[in-house]
C-alpha cells in the first residue's frame, strides 16, 4: 500500500503545481506610453523612458549648371 502512495503522491503534487501555475495571472503592465508630434520628430514617453524618433529632411543636391542637368547644352552653343 505504501508503494502505491509513493507512486501516486508525486503525480498529484505535479498536477497541483501545474494547476496553480496555469491559474496564476500573467504579469502585464498597463500601457502608459504617450506619443506626441514634436514638429519633425515624434516623442514617445513612458515611465522611466523617453524615445525621440526623427528623420532628416529630404534635400535635392544642388544643380551645377543652373536649370540644366548637365553641361551638354553649353557645349553645343
């Protein structure tokens, strides 16, 4: 009889532990992240953290030949 108890008791203990772990609430923090537009950048804040996301403005390269893309119009004048 003690052999059965020694065999079955760990199974019941494992089942009880699995039930308790499965029923425990998961730890999840409430989202307190606040994002705002800072005029060309986005600023996101949460307790203990600040993130600033920026992008460089898109700029065209300067034209060396005025309104023309290359020097070809000047070569045939």
